[in-house]
C-alpha cells in the first residue's frame, strides 16, 4: 500500500481498509488462526501448570526462533492442508506438533514451588508463603 510522505489521515484509513480486506476470504486465514489458537492454548496450559511466566515465555521465544530460521530446514513447494504453508503452523502436521507439545506439558511439567519467603518478626523465623 503506497503511503504519502508525510503520512496523512487518509493513509491511515487506506491501511485499515487493507487489513479488513484480508477478511474477505475467511477460509484462507482459518488454518493459520487454528495453529495460533492451539499455540495460545499451549502457552496458557504452561502458565496454569507452573503458575509462572518462565515456561510460556521460553516456549514463545523458541517458537519465534524456530520460525525465523525455517528457511534453513524447510522448503514448501506447494502449500496444502496437510503440511501447511511456509508459516509451519497452518497445517495438520503443525497442529499435531503443537498438540504433542501440550500433551508433553500435561504429562511431564510439574508445578513450581513458590519462590516467595516471609520473615516473621515475632520469632525471626522464615516460612514459605
């Protein structure tokens, strides 16, 4: 979308219109939306299991790193529903990997111990909160 220099209010409406035009054919965005929704559920599951943001942030950072390097290990000749496109999370194989990641979290991730410690002044003793 060409934007004038400096950008004007009309340019902002043109950009918003381009965003809305992407929803004209919703079947084109359903596979990517499904993958992103599943990954969001896995991140949520990781937080609920650990009550910490460390695992979800690490999973998200790893996914971003993996997707940024996908050209090294993946070449998509023709996008299809089974393998997806170059996004790597918009096909049945990608969804399966995301679901396996969630199953691994359910099976093997244990809740973390609370890290906060309170010192009572009456007895100078330390106890976990």
